[in-house]
C-alpha cells in the first residue's frame, strides 16, 4: 500500500461536503497527510449556485470570489493540518483527475452529491469519471442520515472481493489500511443465485454447493497469498448483498477494487456505482 501523504478534497461548499470534512480531517491526521481543498468552477454555470457566496459570472472574477471563500473555509476545523486551497476552472472531473495525478494524491475524498450543476453531474458524470480515470484510491460517501452508521475514523471495514488473482493486491491493501487506522477487517465474497426455485431441496443443495465452492476458492486464494482474514461467502446480487452485509455488520467503510470488480462481477458502472449509492457507509474504491 503506497503511503497516503496527500489527500485531495474536492469542495463545492455544499452540505454533503461540509459533512464530509470531519472524515477528511481524521484520515489526514491518522496518516500525517496534507489536504488540498479543491474548488472547481464549472465554466458552464450561467448562474452561480446558491450557497457558494459567489455572484459574478466572469471566470476570473468568479475564481477570485471562490478563492476568497475557500480561504475562509475550515480554518478552525483543519487547524494543525497542512492545508492547500486551490481554485480551478473547467470540467470538474477533468480538473480533479488532472490535479490529483499531477500532485500525486494518495487519496481522493469526495461526496457523491453537491448542488446545482455539480449535484446533477456528480454521481452520473464527475464521480464516474474520477473513479474511472484517477489512479489513486477514491473515498466516496453518500449522506444517508436515516441509516448511516459510519464514524469519522472507520472501526469496522468490509472488503468485497472476488476469487481472481487481482484480489490479492486488494486484500493486502485493505489489510494494511485497516492496520494503519486500527480497524477490524472482514472479507465478503458474493456468489450468484442459481435458481428461482429455492424451495426445492435439490435447488437448495445445488446453491449450497456453489457457496461451498466459492468459499474453497477464496480460501485457496488467501492461503496462496499467505493471508489470514475473516471471510464470509454470501448468495445474492452483487450490489444489494454487499450493502446489506455492510448494514448487518455495521461496517464503517466498504472497500472495493475497481479493477477486479469490473470483469467477473460485471461492469464497474453497474455494481460499484450501485454499491456507492446505496451503501450505509463510505466506499473506498482502490
């Protein structure tokens, strides 16, 4: 696991971003990381969104106003942490990705919804582009006040894995991350439902054999990598089962692998986005 020494925090002055700030601070403290507060001015704004305190539509003036407001943000909340405040203009996803790559970010932390144009784009376009294009891990969070269980610093981590060789690297990363922050780690492997007739004894037996085979494959993978991590094999649809297990385990963080999830479990857009949107806790995509 590469050291996390620089966290990029895209900030649009929205409530989801404000709610995420304590997580950013806590993770930064734990890793001794610098934080960049990055505000992107989407040049397609015709009217600046309410909440930013910005009134101008001129790009240069808008950047200056954003920078003025950004300089005042989280002065007390981020006290004692090295913080850089940057304002850029352009496509938010491109600017976030380019800045993160250029500045060698160890982690990008962003909510999935902002406001105005940014709200409309974030999960459908901005977050999807960042998840696909940025090389560093991406921590995303949807605020679900009715059932969210996550703490500012995760104490319980659920890592969704498949039985491919690529999962070894993901599990090692999750193990090191959990150790660094002092959290417990459990692995979850999901096998598909093989029948709509589970009331039939023969179908139930076949389903259990599929589950057992999945468990054997995962144990063989762990043994070959010299890893000893608690493992659960569940039956169901990928996104629904991962998020339900996270609720059942009261996980504070779900870790998924963008590479390994894309092939055997289907397209990243299909499963990872569904996990992110319905998760009761933040999702860290490695």
